[in-house]
């Protein structure tokens, strides 16, 4: 189950390494297209992960998990052979649908398979895999991309998914089914509203903040989210009951999970290009360059429960956001002259915050639903994670592009990617503009994480910590 989690989460991170290759490829994607290549997978993953959990509750978690791995493999194959951007995005969407069926049912299978007194450590281990998966995606993706083509990344995912499907078929136990109808209108509305929101964010630098496309995207998103809320309040078995968010602890934990992944995957998006463009790292060393982030996760995740029991949920949450925000702000001071050791130290600081946040917030969310709806509870936290990831990539991509284009020399004005700018100006003029954009983006993300962390702490006061 942990290997399945690492696969679907790792794909979110691994694609960031391929961004420079994609920008310089024959597809010639624009800056916004590059963000969509990353975010299409994450949007479908985020918006359909709750239906994926509900489907597992109703039709059998093992069967839905196997179907998800098959869809994941099919979507990766489509992306690997795509001759253009539209088919590549279609493949990314299919892969995201498969991931949405996989992730919630992995924890649901585990919770069914282990005795009650082991469920706390199991949740902590599973939550840690979602963090480690991002880093393994970076390291593994870097190794695969040394082959020289972005297509190898998608091609490699196909046999891995099929092998995991064979192992799941042999090892995973069959769990009881529960009569819970799927909320198809709610799922469609949530996907549409999320796509419209990201459209408004992503297209801003190219279309203009006041363009009909951007304004229309935000307006449609607001309307669709409002309609989705009305539908969910009326349907008998909602995709996600908005009334759940009356619980202050659950509301703050969901916001906290969104904020942590907002920061972490914004970092993944920038890190891949920064190490390649600014530091001159090869794609393999770029993938390995994020590993310091995982050191606290590997060494400290099992101790978070005891720390929470000792100093309280509020204190641990405050420390988590303080470390993540400080780490991102520290990384924003990096430039071409910054030694990698300094860069790695700030990654460790960020990793400490992620280590404190993941098991703690996951436990609060997982305990919000009865055991019969374990898939839905898991889907709730997975939705907040992946939605935060999509927003993080979209926001930092938008800020980076806006600052990058403004800092370019006159000869390169009008270019929106580094690959495009390098055809018009010298590298010593283009790379500083990119570094300026990356630093600005990280400062914005770091400040946002600190502000969101303050809101989480204010809302979650008095919430009981999960038992270690």
C-alpha cells in the first residue's frame, strides 16, 4: 500500500523535473501550458479522490484500487506517446483519475487489515509516505530522465503500476462493502470549479489580469463552487458534506493540510528548474538535490505522536508552520552564488515543518468519519493535499512567470519560458531574471504559508490531538 502511495504522489513531484526538457522540446509549450501539464494530473487527482474513496466503500476497496492502477498505467502510456499538448493533457487527466482511485483506498485497506491498537502508527506511516513520495518522485524521476527524454518518465510509470497491481491482487485483503451512492453531479461540479479557478490563476501572466479569460475563470469558479455547495447540501449522499466544516478542528486541519502542500509542491516546482538553470545541475543531481527535505521525515515522523501528546496539538501545529514558512523564506534568498550546503540546510528546515504537520493533521482528519466511511475520510484529506499542491504550482508558476518576464532584457521581452528567452538573449542575462522570479515566488509562498498557519492555529484552538 505504501508503494502505491509513493507512485501516485511521486508522479506529482517527478513531472517538475521534466519541465526544462518539455520547455525545450518539439512541443514548444507556453509557460501556462507547462503549468497545466503539471496541474492537470493534480486537479483530477484532488477533485476525484473523494469519489474514489466512496467507490471503494461501496464496490470494494481492493477492486477499485486495482482499477485505479490500471487507469494510471493507461494514462501514463497515452502521455508517453502523445504527439502534442492536447493528447498529453488528456493522458495526464486519465492518470489523475487513476490516482484518485488508488490513494484513498490504500489507507482504507490498511485500516481494515490491522488491529485497532495499531491504527495510529499505520496512519502516521501512511501519512509519511505521502511526504516521502514527493521526494522519491524527484530522485527516481531524475534517474529516469537521464535517458534524455521527458517521455521516459511516463513510460517508466506503466510497468511500475502494473507490477503493483499484480502485488495488490495477490496480497491485499477483501473488505466489506457499504451501501453509499456516488455523487456524480457533485464530482463534476467540483472538477469544473477547480479548473475554472486554476484557469484564472495560470493564464494571468499571458492573457493579462484584466482579460475576459482570467476574469471569466474566477467568476465561473465562484458560481460553480456556490452551486456545488447547494447541491451537496441537498443530495442524500453528498460527495463532501459542507456541514462537516462546522467542526472547527476538522476545518482547521483541512486548511492546514492544504497550506502545507501548497508550500511543499510550490517548492518542488521551483526547485527542479532552479537547480538545473541556476546551479547547472544535471537532471539526476537535481532529483537527488531535494533529498535533504526527507531526512527529518524519515527520522522524526514516528516521534511526532508522542511530541503532540506532550506539548499539545496547537504547539506542534505552530512549530510546523513556523519551520515550513521559515524554510521557504530562507530558500528565497538563494542565487547562483549560494553554496548548495546552505540551500540544503533550508530544505532541512522545511522538512522539519512537514514532518510535524503530516501525521498530526492526518490524524485529526482521519478521525472525523466513522469506520464504515474510511475511504471518504481518507479522500477528504487527500483532496486537501492535492488541491493545495495544484494551487501551489499554479500560484508560484504565475508569480515566477510575471517576475521573470519583467526582469528580462529588452531583446528577450515577450518570452515566457527560459528556453524561449535563451533563443533571444545571452544566458548571463536570462538566468538572473529566472532566479529573480523564483526568489519572488518562494517569498510569496513562504509568507502565504505563515499567514495560513496563523489562521489554522486560531481556528483549531481546543482541538484534541489524535492519540499517539
